[in-house]
C-alpha cells in the first residue's frame, strides 16, 4: 500500500490553480494603477522609472484602469488594457511608439499588485509584490510568522474568479506534503489565518463564494470563525 494515501487524495482534490504554474502571468484588471516609462521621452511617460521629472507613485502619477478596462495613454488616447499581461502591453506600446520613435525602450509596471494577510499572524498587512510567483510561506514570513493562537489546520486562501471567489483550505500541521502546503499565491489573493478559538471550517475541496471581491469574502469569513 502506498504511504500517506489520504494525504495524496487531499492534494488532488485541491483546485489545481493553487499549485505552482510557471506559465502564470498577471493580467491587468479594473482599478489597477499602471505606470508607463519610455526612455528619453518624458512626455510619453506616466510615473516613469527612468527619470525624476515624471515619476514617483507618491505624487499620483499613474494611469487608473476604469470600469470599461481602458486608460488614457499619452499620444495614443483611450486604450483597452484589461486582460493584457504586462509583456503584452509592453509589446503593444513598443509597436505604437515605434511609429515615430526609433527602437523605443518601454517599461510597464502595475503599482498595486498586492497580497492581503488577515488574522492570526504577528503582523497582518497588505503586502506589495513585484513577482507573479509568490509562495504561502514566503508571504507569511513577511508578516513575521504565525501568531501563538493561529489555527494552522484551517488557513484559508481566497482568490478572485470573475465575480466569485475561490476558497481553499490548507492544513499547515499535516506531515509531509510540502508542495500542497506551500501553495502558490497570486497578486490579489487574500490569506485568512483563523484563531483556534474560532469554530472549525474544514473544506478540502475548493469552494465558490458568490461575493464581489476577495476582500469582502475574507471579511465575512473571518467574522464567521
């Protein structure tokens, strides 16, 4: 008999989107803050990372993706960016700006890529992330680890899926299964670490909650434990 068969069954039941996917790329969504930098072209840059004259998020220099998924790009006008990856948008801008600039050097950044950690960690916070690939343990470490009263059997990961939220449960106390426990987190995910005093909510299989945002779902879930 293969050892730890029950553990293996739990792993296969968890939604595959919570495991490492080397091909995953963040896609631009509504309310994202985007900076565009064009080397040597300050008039085309918004929140430029290449110079000091049109830079710095502190001064509100970014493009906000509106409800229709568009932004106003200098010299290009209204442009639909929702659903594009950063690499796709960079390539589009290189082609467009290349119509009047020789070999434009273009950089695009999403300024509000973040993961939220709530509940029984030593320093709950909203963590700004530059990478698309982030692991659960890496993010918990940025919160200075789990607090004393954390219920490690029922750590929740909430992920936006259109108008719904996918919820996964991770049992940190389970022996072995490192890849199962150290799951991949995407920008926009919310981690909820309940207290041991809360009632147990154990669902191995990911469930769908019809809430508008992951933050809303997390706030409701954390008051239910």
